[in-house]
C-alpha cells in the first residue's frame, strides 16, 4: 500500500488518520481513472484539506495518469 508523500497540513493528516485503516485502504484502492475507465489504486498521492473534504491527488497505479479522490467530511 502506498503512503502519502505530501500532506499540506497537520490537520489534513489528522483527519486522514482519524479514518480507520480498513476504510483508508478501501478509499486508496477505489479511485476512478478516466483513462482506464474504472476503479484503480492511487499511488504517490498527496493529501490536501479542502473546506468540506480531504482531497487525494496522485497517479493511477495502472497507467500513471493523474487521478484524484474526494473524501467528504462527516
């Protein structure tokens, strides 16, 4: 499982770590890639705190193209 290379804030990391590991793993393995046309794993990702969500941006494990995943706050 790849780990985030870049976190834009300590708060973003806290929010990410507050999600149970099993769900974080599912989120990382379920990112849509427009090039591959389905769910893929995100690699080399960074975590950014947005107003109402966390944003994971990285690369598709299959094709290497940029992908992103929004993780909404509860």
